[in-house]
C-alpha cells in the first residue's frame, strides 16, 4: 500500500484508544487526527444501530501483516460502507512511564468481503504484541458517518522475520562485507569465573545458552536459538585476533577446523549496527543433523561454506588442508550450536583491555540506518 497524503476531520466516538489515527483503506493509506469524540465539523453522526463485530479472528500473521475477520448480525448489514480497526501496541506494565508512547493506529478500510488483509511495515513491527478492536461504519451522502459500538478487544503477536526478509538483509550485508582475509582460529572471551565454572561444573565444557535480544527485533534466532558465540575477525596488520575484547580478559582459542569443516552447515542469522559505523553480521555454525541444524534449516538462509561473502572453508588444492577466510569490513558474531570441550583449544589471558563499550549484549539495532534496515518492522 502507498501513502498518498493526509486526510483531516475523520474521527470516531467511543474508541477504545487515545491519540492519533492512521486512516488505511484497501486502496490507500492516509493519516488523520482523532481525539475520541466527534470532529469539529460533525463528520461522524449516530443513526440507527449498525451491527457490532463479534467473534473476531486473527490469522495468517507475519512480521508486518495479518488477516482479520468477524461475524455480524444481519440487521442493517447492507448499510455498512467501511470498517474502523483500532490497532495498538499492547502496553508493557514494566515500560518507562516517562518514555513517549507509541501512537495508536486506526485503520479505515472499505467494506470488502472478509477476511481482510492488513499490511503495513510503517505501523506493524515484528515480534510485537498488539490489541485490536473493530467497529462498522456507514458513510452518508453528506459525508457524515454512522458507526457501531466498538467490538471486544483482541490480542495477538506479530511473527519473526521470514526467510524472505532475511534474504533481503543478507543481500544488504553482502554489499558492505568487503574483501576476504585469511584466519586460522575461532576465539571466545569471557571472565575467569566463566571458565572456572566450565571446568568445575560443566565437565570441562562450554555449553550453549539461549541467544540474547541483540540485533534486529524480528530476528528468528533471538531468544530461541541455543549456541556459543565466537569471534574470528583478525587485525589487518597482524592477521591475528585483536588483544582487546568487550567480554573479558580470558580467551578460549581453537583451530578453525574444530568448529568449521565440511561436516558443518553455515547459516546467515542477522545484520545490524548499534548507532555506530560498525556493522555486525551474525552467522550460525551447526554440525549437520544436530538440533541446531534442524532449527536453522526451517528459519535461516543457508550459505555455501566454500563460496559466500562472510566466512568460507575450502581446500585451495585437492587433498590439501582446509583454508579459512572472513569478511574484512563487518564484525562477525559466529554462533556454534553444540557444546565445546575446553580441551579442544587453549585458555589464556590476553594482554589488552576489556572494552565494555563495544559489547553487543542485548544491543538494540539502529532503526534509522539505511545500510542495515529493510522495509519491514525493525
């Protein structure tokens, strides 16, 4: 749907929400004001009762669309010309009460056969809880509207990004990935207590944990995929891992083929930034047939391990050793989906500093960045 312009003086009494209205029809989307009462020119009037929508059903939910239908009594049904749909983000009881609230959205659609699809990335965000209520309306010859009472309020939650959306992110990430640099180890920095716990409680293993909410809000792996986050980026001038880290001064380091080899599948997970010039690409390494591999196959774009713009593993000569390369111009966060034994690598203290300001733990994506955002909810 396109946004052709602004409309004014469309308001509706007895709305369950306060604030502004965005006026959407199946032919166009417009923006107008509402204060919960009649407009100054009396553009909505009350006539004989119109049927109130009953048994509202939401289906076919995506990250930026849904279908809606309902039942209605037969009385005055033929007079209905429009549907008013009041759509609002569900209020979070723990939200900051001083923070600007999201603007309520009122969708005004022509009375078409149900179910009706509501679509719009500028007012729907992925992984977000919404409330919705409906009323029927009849536009009169003088431009006034007769409206029904509002229906009951229904709650629903939008979906994650689909593989279509992730492929759009993937294409954007490929544009800025840069040339490939050779590397030989994956590494993970944590504090000393983390590794002491792995040795003493976890049978000398690092165990997968649920991914945090960093990155794109619609990412299907946030809060769901279990894994261990590794890095592989190297310093341009030395070809070795940097000596500074945001996550701790103790580093586990393993040869690249320990985690990445022909028995491993590689998936693209996300592309984001945190209001800085640095851009991050999340990749997932999953041993073939593992639980993590099955999870990713259903949700993420799979990459060719020998030919992609971010992370490769291949033999340069037949029968020769595996050679590994990473993209130079993005910071890679590589999630390995299985436990890793500390005996498969080395643990040592780095000589650099712990740069806490560069941590991406639960980092929120910059929704205004044109480089790493696509035309769906952030």
